[in-house]
C-alpha cells in the first residue's frame, strides 16, 4: 500500500458541501439539535440569514440562521485552527444584525429587539484540538 500526503486540499469544496447540505431548514434544525442537545421541532420557525458576501476573501460566512426569532446562530466549519474566530464572528454578527434590522430605524427612541447570538465552530482538521473549547474576544486583546 502506498500512502501519499495530500498537500493541496480544496477547502472551498468542503465548505460548499457543508453549506449546501445544511442550507435546508429541516437538516439545519437537526444539526443544531444534535450539537446543542436541544429539541426544536418542525413547528419551530427557522429563517436562514447567511451573508451573501462577507469581509474575508469575498467569501460568505458558512451558515447563519434564526430559530423562533429568539436566537441567531452562526455556524462556521473549519479545517484549520483559527484563533481569530471570535473577531471574525463579531464582524459577521454585526452585519447580520444590520440585515435583520434593515427595515427599522436604530435612531428612534423605541428599543429594537434582536435575537441573542450563539456561535458554533465545527473543526475537522488534523491538528490536535480539544473536543470543546470556548474562545472569547476579550482574551484576544493586548
């Protein structure tokens, strides 16, 4: 048997398969329920609000959706470890909130209610990494 190290992996292909598969609200609900051990049923409204173009290399964020108008979830799929994920997710969530509130005026006196964010990064790379890790934006400051 000959083993060959693959030096060029098409990461965009992996990302597009992930986003294509979970671009369906039913499958997305199942993924979210599995990751969070929650039990959202088919009657729970899911609205996909993934960005069409984002800040980095003209790529979109992987998946963003709202469950029942209470929670906005961003799921990123990574094959490499990226310590900048908190900063990237901050940039994404700001743009998603702009998208969600685009028909409302933030300058009015009335409070605009926004869904609480939840960020999930799925990692399938080969470098060792804990099964669960919480990264905080505040830990990344100088």
